[in-house]
C-alpha cells in the first residue's frame, strides 16, 4: 500500500504603501498601491504512516525584511 505525504504551508506578509505618480489614462496600466514584504512562514510535512515519517512543524519569523529570503537555505 502506498504511503501518502502531505505538505501544509502558510506564508505571511506585511503590506506597505507604495507612493507612485499619476498614471496616463490613455494607456492601460496597473496601479500598484502596496508592496507585500514576506514576514514569516510555517510548514509541516505529514505522512499517512507515522512509522515511516513522523513529521515536524517548522516555523520562522523574520527579524528584518531581508532575512526571510535566506531562512530555509
């Protein structure tokens, strides 16, 4: 019988306003009004059979904006 594995993950971000200039209404545009800055994540790998892999909950919260990108390396 195959063992099924599941990955549960959650990522959180802080939004900061972005100040931009007025777009030209004669052209198509996307108005960016906020920037998402990663702040934390959590994941858990779960196996249907705990004797094969018991799983472990991993959480991380960034100390600053740059630290989240290198956290899982």
